[in-house]
C-alpha cells in the first residue's frame, strides 16, 4: 500500500474555545445564595444545597457528628419513615442524597423537570423536618462501627490515617475517622442541636442546573426557602499543623505483607491559593497521570508497581502533597530512591517545553469533558462558590492553565515539595521495610494496625533469639469484606521448622516449609480451591506466646492480602 | 354495561395522565450515509462543548465465536488494543488519556464496540487510529499469549472466584437449546487455550471489514471536515469479496418445562432462576415488558422486593429482568435465598407474583412509577456525547435502525395497564419455563 497518510497520525488542531455562560446569582433576605444555570437541552434538573460546614466543625470530642447528621437526614422525617421517603423518591424516578466531607455538607437531588416541585418539596422535607429516629441512629451506629473495623484491614486506610496525623497534627484535618467510642456516644439530641445550629441559610448556597425557567423557579424557591431562619455562623479556631524540620519514617506493621504501601507527604496549600494553577501543571508533569514522570520511572522503566502517582489535596484551610505507590516489599528501598530522585529533579531542573505542553493539553482537554453532564457542571460551580473563587473562575480556567510558565513550575515545586523534610509513611512488613528504608529518614516510628506505637528496637535483627513455641491448634480470623472468617491452623514444630494442617471455608490444605525466626513464622499453604491447587503464603508474628497476627497472601493474581489475627487454643 | 366500562376507562385514563404527564426530548437529528465500501456512518453535530466521541460498532459478537473457540470474540477485542502496522501497542491510551479523554471497548452476544472520548481538536487522529486497526491490525505471538492470559484471569475472577459466577453462566447455557446464545461471552478456559494467532488473523479478515461496521461520531465537529476525514481514512479501505457468515439458527419456542439443578462449590446461599424466551429487541411488545420488569423489580418499592425480601423474608434479593438481544433473548426471575429458606419456597413465591401480574391489572401509580424510572434513566443517558452515541449504536445493532433512539421514549410512555397484563400473559406459561436451582456442592460432606 502506498497510502502515505496512514504512516503517522495526523496532527491535532488548535484547541477549540469553551464558553461557559455566567449563571444567574441572587441572595434571599435570609442570606441563602441562589445560583441558577439554565440549560434546556434535556428535561431534567440538578439541585445542590451546599453548606460551608463539614466534619472539621464537629466538636473535637465528637468526630463524625457532621457525617451522622447528613446520613440521617434521609432516614426519617415528620411526614415519612426512611422507607416511605425512599419510595416517594423512587416514584418520581428521581434521586436525593445528603453527605458531609471535611469542609462541606451537601444535599443533592436530581429529577425530571416535570417533577421539579415534588423533588424540591422532598428536599425541604429532609432539610426542615428530619426527626433522627432512635432506631435509625442505632442502625447507623452499627453500620459505621462495622465500617471502622473493616477499614483497619485495608492498607490504604492505614496509610491515610497515619499521613493525616503526621501532616496535620491536632488540626481537625489530622483525624480521618471517629473512634468506636465516639460513634457509640452519639445521641439523638446532639444530632438535633447540630442540625439546628449548622444548617442555616446564611451559610449555604443553592445551585440549580438544568431545564428551568429562571424567574418562575426563583419564585418557587422564594416560597420554599423564604421562611428559613438565619442563624449564627460561628467562627472556628483551629490549631496550626506542625512545622516539619526533618525526614521521618512511619511504618504500620503488617507482618508478611507482600506489598509496601508507600506515601511521601508534606503540607500543601489551601484551595484559594493563587499558586493553584501552576501547582496543577507542575503536579501533572510530576505524577498525576500514566504519562507523568513518577509512573514512567517507577512503573514503566523499573516495573516496581502497577502505578505511582502524586497529588495535591487542597482544602479550605490548608492541604497536603502526596506521592504514592504500592510496590513489592523487596523493592521498597529502591522505590524510595526513585521517588526522591523525581521529587528533587522537579525542583532542581527546569521541565521541558514538551512536557509543559503535554500537561497543559491534558488539563485543558479534560475540563470540558468534566463539565459535560449537569452533575459535572454542578460540581465545578459548587467548588467555585463554596471556596469563594473569582466570578470568572470557570470562564478563565483554561487560560490560566495555558499561562503557566516553565519558571513558575520550578518555583512552585520548590515552594510546595520538600524532600529534605518529607514524611515517609509505609504500610507493610516492618522488619523488611526497616532494613531497606531506614537510611532515608532522620527518625523512625512503628505502629500496629490498631494505631498503637510499637518498640522500634524490637524490629532490629531477631538473630540469636530462641524460636517461639507454636506447637498446637490456633483459632484465627480473617477480615474478608467486612466479615470475620474463622480459620484453624494445626502446627507441628521441630526446633525452628514446622508443618501443619489448614482448615477454612475456602478449603482445607497442608502447611509446608514452615520456619520460625524468633517470633516470626513463615510457611506455605497448599489449598484445593475448586479443583485448582492454590498456594497461599503464611506470615505471622507470635506475640506474648499465645496470640498471633499476620497475613495470608494467596499467590493468585488479583486476590488481595488477607490479614488475620487470633489465639492458640 | 358498555357505558359503565367506558366511564371506567375514562376515569383510569384521567388518573394515569394526572400522575404521568408526557416527557418529550428533542430528537437527535443525526446524519446517516453509507460509504462505497458498505460502511455505515452516523454523525450528530453538537458544538456546545469542545469534545467528541468516536465509536465503531462491529456487527459481530460472541454468538459468532468460531467452532470450539468459545470466548474468541471477546479475546479478539483485547487484541485490538495491540499493535497495527503503524501504531504501537496501547497507543490508543496515549492518544486519548494523555489529552484528557478516555477509551474502552466491550463485547456482548451480538456486538463488539470500540469507543473514545477526546477534546474535539483531536478528532482526526482518532478517525485515523480506528481506520488503522480496522485495516492494518498486526499481532505477534507474545502479545497474543499475554492477552489470552489476561482474559483467562478475567474468567477465573468473574466465574470461578465468584460464588455466583456459575449461576449466571447456567442461566444462559440452560436457556437456549439451538441458538449460539447458549455460549457465554467470556467462553471457556479450554477453548481459549486452543486459540491461535492464525485464528486471530482469520477472525479479523472475516468480520472486521467496512461493510460489517458502523462509525458513530457525536459532538463538536465541522460536518464537511469530518466527512472528508471519514472518506480519506475509512473510504479507502477495500471491501472483501467474501460474504459475512451470519447466525442462522433459530431458537424454537419451548413446549414443556425444564428443570435443572446446578451445583457449585462455596455457594453461601442457594439461588433460583426461572427463565423464559423474550421476543427479539425490535418487537413491539418489548416496551411493555420493560415496564413490567420495573414494576416487578425496580428498587425497594417494587413488588418482588416488598413481597419476597421484606414481607415473606424468603430471599435476600429478588429480581426480574428483560435481556433483549437481536434474536430472541431472555427474561428471567432470580432470587438469592435468605438463610434457612429452600429453593422450592422461592420458586413458589416468584411464580405467585407472576400469576398476580397476569391475573390482575397493575395500579396506575405502579405504572407511573415504572415509567418515571425508565424515562429518567433514558433521559440521563442522553446527557453526554458518548451516551447519545451508545443509544444510536444499540439501536443499529438491536433494532436495525438508528432512528429507534428517537422513538423509544414515546413507546415507553405509551404503555398502558392493559399492555402490561397482555404481554405478561402472552410470554409466560407453565410449559415454557426453565427452572434452575443453584446449590452448594458439598462433596466434602462438610
């Protein structure tokens, strides 16, 4: 074939402008801001009532209160039980949800335009007349506590928990979830009070996107929200996050984990910071995508992991920078070396012209695609208004990205990324990690999966220690999708070696090649799983003679590590 | 008598129209043409946002898997992301994800589709790339083997590792006698193992040709410019002289009940399925069957949930679905039992619900709720360029006419209470069902 035009892809054209019209804005006498974005392409509307309060405004001793209030808004009102309310929404083919994040709380609804008045009525029903029924509160507590227990088996939660604590300290951003006791202690009265104090019009805005006639709908909104009484917006004072002075290493020990979840983090910036756009571009080059530097280096070149990324989480008061990867335990140290190489490189060297242009192409290209649905556009407007960004924020978004220079990229890399004072957080096998990672940090701490600090010196070499006595029958439990699955080990020990039997719902099997090194045990389990033999590696740590904690790692792609713990019978 | 029923009729009409006013959507005024090589082109220009979707729908699916190659159409879909004469492996990801877009593909019984969403200044590049993989696919042994391993892993995850994987397989396998729909899209490990690189080349030659494909472009473009790109990159691909093999088997109507018990390991709670043949997707009874499906199993206020899950507490979940296909498809009830309940109990309750909807008209508010749910879902699916293109592609493959995308909403809204009762009587009886009990295989004897 002599078709030359098939040899190389044609060039892209110049980017095409994107016009987002300015929405209509007004404010009711009670202070409720209303933003209406008429869009008559389809007969549907999206409503979002957003409040400038979130989990950080929960009292320190009652973390989780804001989320509890939001979750229970839809679980019972003066006129409907939770089931009846769900049925009312279903009847319309509509949706209605409420939730809280750390900074904000929202009630979201969407419906066919035909049912705009009905969905508005249901929205105000949960806003003005929630009853927070005792039985629903109890159910919420049960489910939340189950969730708290489950998340301790997830490596990424453990990494997030430590990262937040280290970066934000006693600032409320430093706590990612309430304790079991705090959830248990929530009372109906606390929810009612918090709802009354916080869900007030003068700290809220309502965003309407879709097929409405502005004037007509505004009149309806006036009627529905006009009587809503103002409240006091309390100014909250928060402790400042700690100032970092050195490189620290924090390990969460999961004995025998095949993977290390690595996070490198330092304080970032608040959402309204004027450096937001240069940082967006810089981070795109560094690690936001699958063609960014971290991914190209740590995954494509070195093959240590499926993915390596960086991100800035910029919130109302401050924020954080994170670079992350899940890598095989054996290459934990090698991965850190590459992370530091890339974090230093983006500070020390100017980025290339092409890299800069690629980053801009991505960021300006993805923006209109995100704004394509009513929901997507609502998300953008909500963020703009909640964080009080400039009025032309959406209209000038792409221009601001295109204006970022190579010099600015280097400047913000130096302002917001600090390899010499960075916090390294790794969830995985502490003994292995310590060997490989300790040279990267000035100080080291180790925690267990419950967040309890452990003695670092215990993790230095275990050579010379007598092997633990593990002979006998052990009853342990695996955390599996929020359920506890019982498993039995029958172990026969001979000095520092052992064999045994394995019994579980997954099947029964033989334990072979077991070794004991001090308190650490290692072995191989062969299980018959639906006619296939599956190998599971067993790793554990014997604590005070008769309790054990560890990980079962099925050697089958796609299956997760299964943490277990239990006791000798 | 006649007078009374007329009054009753008017009363019902009024009641229905009160709770359900008509929702109208502006028609998608797409342009349709055919290239000289037989390729169907459907384009719809919408310049409201500078993004565009490019989709190629091939009229081939797992029903066309070659003999002893069950799972091949799907495996082939994976191969289409590998190299071509002028493209590197995975270059589609770079051409889409790196500029803010995305891409994917899927295989079902009737169709294989490939799609991209990109900022509209990249449109020509993707037209080039899709034409490239239609005409210049190259495949080497290493790529083939690695992709086959990926698909086999997908099989292990979705069928073997999932305790209900074999349940859903059995619904399809046991429900068809003659039609190749009796084979599943994911296929079997043995058949995938015996597939070879020459199979790939042969499959590409047989089905991946312009006269077996539809190109759908929706979004921001200039019509003249787009047409010239299509002519340049696709128009010059030659149409082979061979004829395209088609499925000719016709699934016969069922004449007596069939009962099957399927055993699988590690089934936590037994499940039951009762299946019936559905009319082809283009049949005029489909909208009424879809409304019936929503009344029986749309959400927690539906009949099956209220009765089997909440009131009788026989099942953890219960549903009724209509799986429409180009030829006769399937309609089936399923229930996963509650702890301590037997499959017999669930079967009895499901059939009782069937009798109920056959013997008495549904209420006006049930009808309105069902329609609202379906209509709202369909309208939402039209919000994005790719959503519109998907609706057009499905209409081409399932109904044989892209314009079905503009009539579906009206057809759903026109369904009456009488229609629902009529279709539930027409397609369901005691002699045309397949009943499947899915239970734990406790060969270990606990």
